[in-house]
C-alpha cells in the first residue's frame, strides 16, 4: 500500500469512497459514519474537482496492491495552519491502522511545506472519533462552531456542532 497525491483522474473513485465511508447504510459497517446525523451525499464530483483545483489544496490517497483507493485525506494550506478534512478509510478496512497512516502522512506533508500547526473540526457528539484524535495529540481549541452545509453536501437531521482541534507538528 502506498500513499501518494491524488489526481483529477481519481475523482470518481474518491467520490464513491468518501460518500460510502461517511453516509448511507454501507458507512455503518465502519465506526466513522455520519449516517445517523446527516442524510445525503458527503461530496460530489464537481465539488471535489474544484477543491483539487485549488493550488493550496492536496488530497493524499492510499492505494492497495491492486491499485484501488482505500483511503484519503484532504489538506488545505491556510495562512498560518494546514486544515485537515475528509480523513476517509473504506468502512471494511477501518480499525486496521490505515487512518493512523494517513494522519501521519498529513503531518509529514505539513512539515514538508513548513507548516507547523494542523487544524480540523470534529462533530461534538462523535466522542469515539474525538478521543481517537486526542490520542494522536490533537487538542480542542475551546472553539465550538455550528455545522452549516449546503444540501449538496448533506441534510442535517438535527443541529450539529463541531469542536475545532489543533496539533503542533
């Protein structure tokens, strides 16, 4: 398995992976699902293509021995921090260390671009996910923000808040 930079040709496969890991019945086979909180898709091809077109953004992908994408992470360089989002692992492969491997690759990438802080958001009710990040050195900043998303990225079943987390790398 190798972690490399995703390209635009990966967009269709990434969209299937990301949506399958976060939403719908299939996502419930893993432990990182949002399906009980948010309906609809997580991302579409047009939006992911636009995100990848930003020169400050990169998606790192993990491929298996057959060349299939099994995980990814979105990274966006901000003026003073690297934003980490969409850390995704195929639900059938979760809890086997791939998320940790992708997170380490994100931290290595941050250092390679001379960025020393990674920031992210985690849904406040996702305690198991919050604990997972805290065990890896991420800390709550004290800021809690509402999740506001357009319907193209999901439909909230209830109000959702998110913790902001940071880690010095």
